C-alpha cells in the first residue's frame, strides 16, 4: 500500500511539474532566470529534467532500489518550484499570476509534500532487484 502511495504521489508531482513547465514556456521563464541560450537553453533543461523524472517514475513503478532517491529528487523539485515562484511573487514579479498558473504551482507543493510523506511511510523497496 505504501509503495502504491509513493507511485501515485510521484505521478502527481511529475504531472504538476510538467504542467508548470508548459506554463513556464508561456511566461518565458528562461528570461526570469536569465538562462543562457534563451528558449533553447530552456528546452535543453527540460529535456534533461523531464527525462530524469520519467526514468525515476519507472524506478518507482518497478520498486527498484533507486526508487527512493528518484522520489526524493522529484519531491525536492516540487518544493523548489513552489519556493522559487513564491519568492518571485514576493518581489513583485508579475509572471504566473493567472489562476491556473497559481493552482499548478500550489499543486507542485501539495503533491511534493504528499510524496515526502509517502517516502517516509514506505518500507525499503527493491532489495531484491
């Protein structure tokens, strides 16, 4: 049951993060972060980040010994996404102010906390793999 909670909460966090990146393209997030290469750098970042997160989901589903590490990474990204955008908002940045943008950022926080709780409650998995 705990492994299933980790799988579901990882999926929810991954989905929230991917939706956020779609929204980030609209808001031209690479300009907020002064990312080298502009949109091209943004795409390279997402190629790497989403690729790692999808590989991690596979480890969680298969309950390998790497599942917890990937789940921690996914949760950390969800928390960081929320914290970074909260900071931008606190300093008056106007991006991500539409209702669904805000809901997606909040979903990153909520799902990441859910994932952390699932990781904490899960027994060690993947010892046989």
